[in-house]
């Protein structure tokens, strides 16, 4: 039941996007997201759409698969659109009962819908083409300058990668605990909120105890293998920029230049 | 009164690309009062099989009848089935959560809607049946030894007064003495109550001495089903699928190969001693004190 | 002097009640003297709570002795400055296969130890390759550990230790959570390390049949070494072993029972073939 949740899923295939250095993808995604907030006209979104479509095409991830992941946020999208549609003051377009749709409202709602959809497709494309490991490596490397401000960059990256490794294990365990308690007559599915919250105790207690136990075991295993923080550590898979990565950066900057120029035109 | 599985199949992740046939056309009949061992290595489908018997998993195809009623009928009381077919999972750590052992054992009966007094009576009865020492009743379940945790977990299910008790790997992680004690306790429980017990295990040696019948699972199918002696006769085939017959079986076959007239069907050490003595021309009885 | 040596090793821990008051002391390891020679295969047997795991954790300097001393390759484990050298030289494999794999890909996990030691990138790859080959897991190097069987996970853990180029490996009940097939895989890999790579092995277990290939067997009970000797010497004392809550292999038990009935068999029979041959000879 819980295994249906897919968080930052990775889509295994061979493509030039998959092979890109994670720093290019992280930086690119960030710039792309920022660009979406700079556009003043729909032409800008057109450029962004072309860019996104090209990247999707290059990534060999089926479009169907990307859209499937969107289902979870349809609800959020609808709320945003509805609020913007009805609550923006301005020139009245149609009015039914107490609800009024304005020209401005329509425009904002459309912009929001497009922006949000493209934002989510763009960022999920990044997680779909980058292994979690690669992603943490990329983040660690990009955040290195923060070390000067005493941000524990290496530790944060290590915590992230351990969390990613243990999420599937803990999900499976949750499933097992749920079954064990259902076999003892526990009911997780009916009753009001208070009852349901109370019903979670028999699930959460064993889960927490197990998670702490695992954390303890893991810490011991890491120390036994000479782990003592980031100092003096070497990397098995160091990040080194290749030609395609430089090309990648070039493409992103080209997109930014074109997109923002076109997107900020007053039409 | 019995459980009948009629051509039951179960596919994990049915619509996904990684669909796995965990159960493949399994038909079984478990009559009342039988003590059955279900054997198979990890991934053979043995745990999936028993989770069908109390409705935790629903078969992709096929039917399951409990006391003659189809459990997939729309008006079949599924929640009641879970109390009548008790299932104890492999790790007691997955179910113990209360502040003391006694309250934990009360959890099941309370869920069935029993009042406090009735639930407590059931809990006492269950704890007594699994041989839990009285002084541990009000201890935290997390501070018990491995064997005692196992007892608490079994009592937690037993307190719901099931007609059938299924134990999934009740000896995993215990040391030899702990294993023997738990199995002995289960055997006693069966003798006392006459309830149907299904023991899921990957160890032939563990179950051989205790059960009436062994069902060997392999790749989601029933590979062998019969009395321990009948099943162990296939020791070579069992070996091929990564399961071993008790060591005694190998010894007796090795002796047979060397021309001894031994009964290769003996499965326990005591039986083996008798048949070897017999083959050596000494009447075993004469040596008994 | 041996590669692992303990002298009068005592480990005590404080028991506390719910309010945190001291209830008393438990002596988990009580005056243990051990001397392991390089290249030896040592097995430590004992029931749960006999102190065998506590002893093992001293060899890797995870625990520090309350009294007495532990030396690994000549270094005293209670001296802070040796701790990382000791951990590199005496690798450790734990019981739970899930709780000791750090990497999300097999090869990255095996590379974790060398990374921590500061081994250059190119050499890490060489070490990972040779270690995975030594335990027969090379073709799984790109797999996620979550998709492996218990026996395979434990072999990956062994490779992870091997990549640190240790002189000895301590395995703390590596098979306790595995099925018979997984147990066989792991024990086979451990024996290969000892015989092919010449690494000193300390195997802690409660399965007697896993120890029959050891050079020496120690049996622990309430923190002390209760029995010691070659597998044959130890296994010939069936009654004593049963007293110590251990499970004697059926073949040894059968031979013992037959001896009691007056059949002329040698002491401490360990394998099926041995028993069959001995019986054939006694006819």
C-alpha cells in the first residue's frame, strides 16, 4: 500500500542527459526555474516549452512516464488555478452567482498553471535522469563554498544519501508492521481523525524503535570502516567536467539569453 | 472445519513491468487439528501463502474456503477471519509496542471488541499457554530476551482465541537452545489445545521432529506435500532447490550405500540410533536402561 | 606475539533502572585470554548473551576494555592514536545485512572503506574489483543492495572490509539472519578468504557446523572461555556442549549416542562421510 509512493524516482536508461554531470543538471534546473518567473508574455513560455521538449526528447524518458508522476500534484494545481481565477480583482469577464471571472484573473490563472506544470516537469526530469547518489554528490560539490560559513556540507550530503538508502527499507518495514498489527485486529482505515491517529501508535512505536536500532548499527558499521567525517576522504567517483558538460552549460545559457530576451518583450 | 485453497495464484505488482508470480496455482487442504510445516527458502512463496489464509493478501485468481465458506464472498466477515486464523509474523519487534507485556497481549482481544475484563482473562490464558514466566508480565516487552519476545508475540495472537495458528519463522534469530524451547512450547500448545498449527520455516531439521505433515514450497508452487518421511525421501531433489533434509537422512543413505541394512526413513537422532543398532545386529531394546 | 591478543580482558557495563539510577554491573566479558596467530581461522561459539559479540567488538576497538588489554597487530586498542590503524587492520562484519551497507550501489559500498582511508581514486577501483571478485559478487557491482538476497548482502559487506586490505576479519554472527542457502554462501566466502588470501579469520556464531573447518574453536559462557581446542577436541564433549546451550550437529550426536551404546567409534566425528566410514570399519 505504501510502496506506491514514488519520491524523486530515477528512470533507468541510456541518454546524453543521464550522462551529464549532476552539477550541470542541478544548475540548469535552477536557472530554468528562475527563468520561468521572469517572463512577461506567453512567448517566453513558448521558448521554455521548446527547450523542455528538446531535453525530454534527448533524455529518452517516455513523456507518458513523466505525466504519470504529475497526477499527485493535479489537486494542488486545480486549487491554485481556481483561487486565481475567482479572486483576482479587475475587468469583469463573466459573472455567475457570487463568482466573478476577470480578464486579469484568467491571465494569472493561466500563467500560474503553465508555470507550475513546467516547473514540476523540469525538476522531475532532473530526478528522473540522475541517480540519487549522483545528485547528492552534485549538491555536495556545489555547496562547497558554504563550508566557509561553517555549513556542514559533507555531513548533510552523507545524511541525504543514507536517508535515500533507508527509505525503501523503512517503507517495507512499515508494510510488515502494518500487516502484523492488522493480523491482531488493528484497524487503520476506518473511524474519525482522532481514532485513526490513535490507531497509528501500534505502527509508529515499533517503527521508531527499529529505525533507532538501525541508526545505531549503521553508525557502528561506519566507524568500523574508518569513517571519520569528510576530512582526508578521497572519492571513488569524483566529479570531473567533460566536453559534453561544457556544452550543456552553453545550451542552458543560450536558452536563458533567448528566453529572457523574447519573454520580456512588451507585446 | 478446515482451510481449502483452490488453484490460488498471486502476482506481485500485477500491472507493472516487474510482475512476479509469487504463488502459482496452489491447491491445498488443511484439515482441523493438523500440525503442518511449510518449508521453503527465502522467496519460495511460503510467507505469501500463509498471508492468504487470513486474508492479508488477496489472491489474483483462485478461491480460499474457511470452514466451507468462500472468504472472497462479498458478505464474508474478513475482520473476523483474522481473529480465527491467527498469524504471528517473523519478527516480534514488528508487533510489540505497549508499555508492558500484559497490555500488549490485551491489544488483540480489545480490537475484537471484548471488554477489559474479558480481554485480560484471554491475555492471562494466552501468556500461560506460551509459558511466559509470571514475573515478566509487567516488564517492558522491549527488554525481554529474544525467546521471551517471541513468546509475547505468540501470546498476543493466541489471546484472540484463533482456531488456526500460523507462525512465520518463529525461530529466526534465536540460538539453538532458544529454538528448541520455542518449538517444544508450540508442540505442547498443540497437544493441549488440539488447534491447527502451521509452522513456516526454512529449516527441515527444526520441523521434522514436531509436525505431522510437511508442505515444501519452491518458486511459488507446492513441490512436495506429505508426511516428513515421504518428503525427506526426495532429499536429493530438495538439495537441488537449496533445502537440506535432516543430516540423519544423509547419514543413513551413506550407510545404505555401504551395504548397511538401515531404514532410511528415520528422521530423528533417536530413530537413527535404533535403526543403526539394528543394522549392526544389536537389538536396540537390550540397550535401553 | 599473535596478531590478536587479549590479556585478562574484562568488560563491564552499568545497568540502570527506569529513573537512570545504577542498579548494578554486568560483566559481559570476564578475564579472557586469547592469542590468535596470523593466518589462523578461529571460531568463537556461544549462546546468545554468552559475551561473544562483546568480545568481538573489542578487537575492532568499538569497545574499550574495563580491565586488561587487547592488542591488534601489536597495537594497544585503548590508545586513541592507534584506533584508525586498528580498524583498518581488523575489519568487522556484523549480523544484520541491511544495517551495514552504506552505498546505494554495490560497488560504491565496497569503495566506502578505502574512501575513508584516503586511498587514491584509481586504486579504489582496483581494490573494489578484486574484493568483489574474491567474494564472487563482481557481476552484481552495479546492483542496488536492496535487491540482493541476505547471503549476497553479507558477501558485499565482506568485500567492503576486504577492500580496506585488513590483516584479519572479525565476523560477528554473519549468518544468524540468513537461510541455509545464504549461510552456505557466506561460510564458503569466509573460508576462501582464509585459505586463498591468507587473512586471519575470527568467526563468531552459534551454529556448530560452521566451525568444523576452523583451526581452533573457543566456546564462551557467561563471559568466560569455557572450552577451547580443535573442532574435534571440542565436539567430542557432547554433554558439556549441551550444558552450554549449544546444538551439536546431528552426525556428532548420533556418533556419541552409538558410542554410549557400546559401538566402537572414535570421539568427535564431524562429517557424514567420517561416520559412515567409521561404522563400515567397525563391522
